[in-house]
C-alpha cells in the first residue's frame, strides 16, 4: 500500500527526515506517533503531494483515493447534509450527468453505477455520520455558515468519512470533538473497511482503533505491529537491547583501541594492530534512541483547604439570556478533595457549568454558597489567545512576580517546563503544547483550592498528557475536568457528573458503560438509557447531599487507609531504587556478601509492596463501591 524509501526532507533548514524507510501494508489501521514538531503532519503533506521530498520516495498505488480533513472548515450557505453528500464526487458527477444524458446506453450505465456505489442510501449514511458527530436532524438542514469554526470542522470530518477513501488520513481528529464524538469516531474507525493512518496523542483512541504504529523519532520511521500499548512495550524492550549492545560494543572497541595503542610500534605485532584498526573502522556504531525526557508539569497545591463543601448549590439555574436558562435546578456540592469529570455532548452546558462554578457567569436563580476566601483557577482553550504574542514566558511570569529577584522568576518559569531558550522565546513562537504549559502555570500561579480544566490536552503530546495526569494526582486541591481524553479522566477523577437536558447529576457507572450508551443512542441523565426507574422513589437534592455527606464521613477511615498504603508503596519503591543504585557501585558489586544482603532487602520490600498493593486494591474497590451513590 504505502512504501517510504530513504526519505530525506528539511523544513527551513531543520532536518525532519534522514533516510527514513517504512512499509504500511494495505488494510492496516496505523497510528503515526511522535513528539510534537517531529514532522508527522509534514509526512502527510508529502504523501498527498503537497510537499516533495529532497531525496527518496513515497510510493502509493496508482488510482488510490486519498481522503483527509480539509484544513479550511466549510462556511458556505449549503446545508450540512449537502456539504457531506458533495464529498462523494463520483456520485455527485453521476447525478448531474443523469440530468442531461440522452444516450439510453449511457443513462443505463449511470444508473448501474449509482446502484453499485449504493447511491440510494447516501442521504441516510451521510445523516448517520453527522448525527454521530453531534448534529441532529434540524442542524443537518442548517447552512454551514451558521456554525462556529469548531463545529464546521466536524462537518469537514463527516465529509471525508462519507467519501470512504481507500486511504483515510486523520490528523488529530479529536481536537475538535467532545468525548461523545470521540467515542463515536473510535467505533467508526474500528469498522472502517480500508486503510487508515491516524496522527493522534489520544492513547485510548490509538489502542482501540489501530493494529500498527509508525513511530517517527530521530528523523527515522519504525513500524511496529500492535496498538499503542503494545508499541510502548516493544519500544522499551528495543531500547534496553540497544543499550546493552552499545555497552558491549563500547567495551570491545575500548579493548581493540588499547591493543592498537600498545602494539602499534612493535614490528612483530604490526599486522595484528593494522587488522584491529580495520576492524574498528568497520564496526557499526549502534544508534541508541535515547528517550527524550519530558519536562514535568507542576501544579502548586494550596497550603490549607477550606472545610467541605467548598461550593454548594441549591435550586440554581444559569445561562446567558435572561428567562432562557441552559441549566436548571442544580442541587450539588463540591468537596475539598473532589475529582470530578463532566460528561455530556457539546452544547449541553459543560462549559456553562464550569463558568458558573468559577464565578465567570452569575446564577440566574437559586443560591450558590462558596467557602470563604476560596481560590478558583480555570483553564480553557480560548484563553491561549490571552497570552501576549510578543511577550516571553519570562515576561508573563515577571508580571506576577514584580518584586521578586530574577533567579526566582526564572525558577518559576522552569517549573512550568519552559527552561533554557524556551523561557525567552516569544509566545507567538512557542508550540501549542508549550503555550498550554505556560497558561496552566499562569492560571494556577496562586495555588488554587479548586482547579477547572476545560479540554487541557488538545495541544499536548502523549508524554505531556501523562505528565499532566501525574501533576493532577499530586495536586492537593479539588478538580473539575472536561476532556475527550479518557485516559486522563480514568487516571485522575473519582466521580462522573452528566450534563444533559438542563441538569447536572452524578453518573453512577463507568466510562465503558457510558461508551456503550453513546453508541446505543441518546443518553439520559442519571446514568441509565431511559432515565431513572420510575419505581424508585426520588430524593430531594438536600436529602441526597445529606446522605452523601454521611457516607463520606462513615468511610473516611477507609480512605485514610488507602492513602496509608499508597504512602508505604511509594516509600518502598524509593528504597528499592536506592538499593539498586547502591548495587551498581563498583566497590559494592565486588563485595559478594554486600550484594546478597542488598538483594535480600530488595526481595523483602518487593514482597511487602505486592502485599500492600493487594490490600490497596481491595480497599479502593470497597471505597469506590461505597461512594457510588454519594
């Protein structure tokens, strides 16, 4: 299908590919992965002929139909359905020709071909794709110009999916999708009958849709069979093998060089020395693909948290037009240690709720009670536009630390993962991921008690998303998360709230159950497809909050026990690392008794970790089950 041979390409003098070679078999679903800025999108442009390689080649079968999302979102007066239907150019051309054709044989051939390509079901198929991406029947009949850029990009995605190309190329398709659209797309790609190549930093999407990974690193391409997790394991093993081989080769080279230096001047050994020199020249240098360290993300935690609840809502409504609330009768509480993810399709009010909590939108009715001196920070993608393009990260932080010495300001910027020359790079020249890091660092500067993150991962690569997950887990405040990244949600949150039909209510199942509901049909509030069981008596918001508070108090000792096990495990793991570091020291490695002693200690700690992990799993399962109704 796709043959890349000895590809070399430079962008503005910077090499992106040097002798890159790879083969993608027909019918594969491939994830193209690599750090931001390594050249993934550039490779797509070379595959479509938009760019030409300096040397080498990219070969695709003749007549292959390639489809990718248009860079410009459609903004015409055509309806959404018309735009999507027009993407099937053959069908559009045949229908137009059928209107004017007079030759009976040609008319017959046109209708045979229309039947072959299933043209009669085109509107139903286009409508189903649009519906899956969040457009109901009413929206499908509206002109594209009436939608914002993000929604129009969904229409562009729907168009390329409808055209069913032989090679479907998707470049970060989830950046303009919500979780519901992402789940639908995942299911669609799984069933897609042709070759797919996806550029994505969404680990769950790659795991569920791909059966191969094409990794771009150090200007080379490496093809791996399997999904992303299988690739990560295979790559880790490969790195270990390369390191061991390089160590052996270095030792052999050192030995040969010593021989040459020792015997170069001796006539009796001259021939052997020359032989060693030739062997040294021929010895292939093992290229160790050193994994670049990802700068951590640090979220400053508050020194003290207010007493729970930090926010309580009673009968609250909110919206933007008086008399037309988007959210109604909200009876909720947010505690100091809550980790909440908001579910629900775009347009249902997730961002409205976030703004309400953050005091960026006043309530229309009801009562919102906030803890005294509560600090709330909110990150949203549109805030990236608030960064001053001509200012560097140092300038942005300096404005918040006007009286502090330069060393402290630079240290604070470095903590955001923007060290070295990036610290003094203008915001307009930073990558999307670097701007996101800067903004996260700025909004959390004052160590908030509650952090609200609205789609924080759009510009972050996989490793940076993992760094964000680690930072959120280390952060001691409360978190409200809106994200299409399931890996981030599952790694960081403890509670799911569903925003739907003007309500915000606890969703008592997990993300896998939610995925099944999304694919099955519309989701109703309360976590069931058809709403609450009418036979179950409903409780008032006040009663639910009272029960939840009692449940949390009852199980507080169990939560403390869980934290204790986590602390023990972390401490033991650090001790094991220290032991292993000690065992690598030459004087210790040559002391047999010391090695045995350290090995026994390591084995003991490993056994205790296994025991604590089992207890931690049991306690966590018990606590989560108990909190399901809280």
